[in-house]
């Protein structure tokens, strides 16, 4: 896009337990990215309660939009398009961002763009100075999703592998809950694992799949943790979470590099909440050959509206927009 263009987009995100509004210019320059986290609202339940989540989104989204506009120094009249997540996610939560975007689109007579939340995550790195390129292998890792893609273009995401049971982030949460470590499980397990000195692996390694089988499974690893604790109730928790994290993350690393070789695609994007895990980043760079690993900064790994506005720009410039009848969906 020529630098003379000044395309301003508003992104809205409310698919799960973060509410966010963001202003992005030309699909790559973040002018504001306001995020309201609901972690404290759901901590006592060790997971997201849909009714609480949707109510909290509704209570804050208008204020977040105003804050995003003010911080960016733009007005509603400056907007060229509005983009909102409409899939996948919690239906009640998704409705808040999408309905808000519809109202803005209708009032301002600007294009509405409904965004796949997972695709938005994979485009987060392109908000940090990189030009968009294709194809790339995309690994999306979060509390609700563990999916491996061959990303061929805008809206062209070929799923080549996904979890058959728990997502990796979900497995972190469940192990943390079993050990009474708190919620969310990912950050606390990562922090505890850093303090382990002996670093002996005593949990079973997840078996290598057959060639071209890129599926993931975490239920067996979770069960192995539970069985180990029952057999050794006095075991040090730090050592248990270290072993769990190593086994959980090494599966991701093996699968993504195997896919890179099979598809002969050397550029790899890793995104989603679990991509903020420092140990995962270390393992990826320790095991890479001539592959290029692209991971967004930790603040763009979490759910946010900047990634929604960013990928929305790609749809906007290709005139791939939606009418007001577009609806939400809990699935892709």
C-alpha cells in the first residue's frame, strides 16, 4: 500500500474474556489498542463463565471505543471501516463486538468486516513492522484452540492438524487447577517451571505421529500428571509442572517443524495466548534449522482488537466486506 494512503480502521474484539477496541492505520500502524481483561471476574471459577463474560463486555465496550478513539486522536468521522470478531467464540460474547460494529457501520455508512478470530491472531506479527507474505505455516495455540495451518492468503487457511481433545492452553489450566495453583494456568506454570534446577524428565514423551499426521492430543499427558501425583503425593510441584510444560511444548515444536518440512514452507508464524510462553519461544529457536520463526510480542499474543483491525484492512482493500445480516458463530 502506498504511504500516501491513510486508511483508518476500528477493530472490536469480544470473543471470550477480553474486551478490546483498537485504531489501526493502513493495516500495520497501531494508534491505540485498549484491552479490558476479565481474569479477576472468572478466577474463582477456574474458567470463563459465559454469562458473566457477555455482561462484562456489554458494560465496558462503549467506553473502550471512546478511549481508543481519544488515544488515537481520531473521530468517528475519520473511520474508513469497522472490523469485529464474529467467530469462533462464546455466542453471547461475540454478539457484543459484532452488534456494536454493525451500529457504527450503519450510522457512519462505512464497510463492516466480520473477522475470524483465529486468522486475526495469525496476522498479529504483521502489526510490528513486517509486510504481509504468503504462504506460511501458522501454529495457533491458546486456551481454546491448538491448530496447525497452511496459510495461503487472506481467508485461505488450510487446516493441516488440530487437537483431538484438549487445547494446549486448556491442558495448562486443568493441570494448574488440579495442583491448586490458580487461574489462568499458563503464566503460573511457566513461572514455577523456571525455578527447577534438577530438570529431570519423568513424564512419558508424547508419541511421535505417523508421517503427515499433525494432530495434537493432551488428554494423555494430563492423565499422566494426575497419575504421577497420586503415586507420589509428596512430589515437588515445581518439578511436576516443569515436566508437564516440557512435554506439552515439545509436541508443538515437533509438529510445526514437521509440517514446515512436508509442505516445504520455511516461514512459520506462532500466535495465540500460549505463544507468549517464554519456554516455547526458546524451544522453537533452539530446534530450528533454516526456518524463519515469527512470533508477535507478548502483548499481541493475547486477545486484542489491533489484530482484528489489522486483518480487517486486508479484507477492506480487497473489497471483501459484509452486510448487516452477518451473524456470529461459536465455531469456525
